[in-house]
C-alpha cells in the first residue's frame, strides 16, 4: 500500500496529522496476563533538585515538576510495581502459554519512577497482538506525546512483533493510534509547496504471516526442547542449543541506506536500522543483534531474566574463518547475559552458530558444543574482551536510532562464574 500527500512547510510533521486524525475509539480494556512473579528490590527513582536560586518563579516551577515526579513515583508500592512488571508462570495451564504484553524486567526497571510508560507499552503490545490500530487508555494512565514515544520504544524493544510499529497518542493521552510495518518518508519538493509525505506499508495479511511465523517458531522451540520441570538455567541451555542449530550467522552493518524514487524520478536516500529480526527471521540468517534479541524474547516468555548487551572491545581470533572474518570488521559485539538463581552468565549465540557452521561442513549432523554458553566474564574475555566502560544493555537511546546505551536501573551484572566445569 502506497499513498502520497503534499503538506505546507510549516505542517510537515506527520505525527501531528495522526494526532488530529484520532477520533473517539471504543473502550478496549487491557486483557494482559495475570501477574504472579514477585520481585522484592528495585532501584530508587532519581530526583533532580532545582538549582536556579536567582529566579524564584523558575525555582517554583522546577520544584512543582519535582513534586509531580515524586508523586508519580509514589503511586505504586514496591509490591504493586512488582505485580505490574511480573510475568506469569508460562506452564501454569500444563502447557506453554504466550504472554503478549511481557516486558523484560531489565527494561521495566529503568522506568521504576514512571510506571505509566510501562502501562502504555503494555497497551501497545496488546493492540499489536490483537491487530488493532486504535486503543483507549484509562484516564489515570494518560501520558504526553513525548512519553508515548518512549512507551513505543519500550514496546519495540520488548517484542520483535512490535519492532516496526509507529504511532502517536491524543492530546489528552486517553487514546492512541498505531500503524504496523509502516514507514513515513519526507521528500523536499519546491519551497512554495512544502514537503511530500510518502507512506509505505504492508498488508494486514503480510503482517499476519510474519507474526504467525515467528510465534509458531517460539511455540515449537519451547514445546520441543523445554520441560516445565527444568530449572531456569536448564531451560536457557535448551533454548540456546535449539537457536544455535536453527540459524545461520551473518554480519550486517548498523545502518543501511534505502533509495526511494518519487513520481518525478528524483532519488533520495533513507537511512534505516539494518537489524530487523521480524523481517530477517524467515530467511534463517540472523546477525549478532537479531539472534540475541530472539533469545531474550523467548527467555522472557519463559519468565527467565535475560539481557541483550553490547560493548566495544577486543576480539581474539577463534581459528574459525567465517567468525574471524565477521569480527575483523567490527569493534563491537552483542550477546546475552542470563540471570539464574542470583548468578549471571554470558551467552554468545552468534559465536556459537559461527563455529557450528564450520563444523557442519564436515558433518551436517554436528550438535552445538556449547562453548560460548554460561561464560564468566573471565572466559568471555578470551574470545571478546569487553570494555566495561562501554558495556551496556542494548536499547534505543533516541527515537528511531539504534545503538548501545545505558538504562537506569539495568546495569549489566558481573558474571563471576562459569556454568560448565570446563
């Protein structure tokens, strides 16, 4: 589906158009999962003190804003917040049950002092799962447009099915409108005309096929490899082994440029993130970011805490031609940290799949040797020595821009022990 419109220069912002187009939607209550898991400790919200002593009015304004932030942070007790972000037992019914509004704990903790953002991210995830473009938000959960964009980023990070969703909320924050698999491109035309807005998207059927393919894989991987009686680390090990066996490693750049031609034949370039798990999944070829995101997505569904982390660092050749070639062009790596029974372990699926591909040249039936699963930081450094000052959870630091960045409350834990006795 492709559509084009001409806007005056002063009205070229597309999200403003979306907001003005939102009408009154039917009340659609959030039907998320029943929360069960309890988490005891959370980082305290950071309060920024007013500093402008010379301007009494400015100081009063800042003090008012500070008080409002404090009040919002106090809207929930630790127990209530734990219930908000908790993910239920996926095997409570005896078989695996998918939780569409699950948010990885490490991402949620970064918004401990802004729970409404988490709530709106959950509403977005439910809307995407139910295939709805509009959603009504309870008045007590209303947030600003800027906060909604943060909630949208949180939803994108939490679930690859929402990775290509755009949208905006109404002026009073009590409703929002989203578009899945839609890109908006601005082309500068003549100064007196303004800008041309091009919308491109996929049909509902195309979206449904991609979504179902990914969810079918999640169901199959869990049902075939995971037992409800397994410990968290055993479940993480089984999923890791399955993913290493199922995908082929590729290395993509951080960004890619897509050329767009308008009706007059003018060609312009659009810079887009190159890591698109929801698109690349069906090819069977995933880069280090994508396979780490898939692993985190599945473990989150299993109620296992898992972080996708990135760092600049120094790679040590592993005598695996393809892997050495991949890493020779990159100073940064992305992998997972899995937390189980209070202990953290490094797990690098990209390295594992690269080694396995070499081994399968001689024997196609070779199984992963799990060399890069459950590593301590010391063992991790023998293949990739991470710069601890650059090590951070992989997030969106700015809207529409992908890069490693620290989220408050989600510092990457130290991995002190190896899971295996190697």
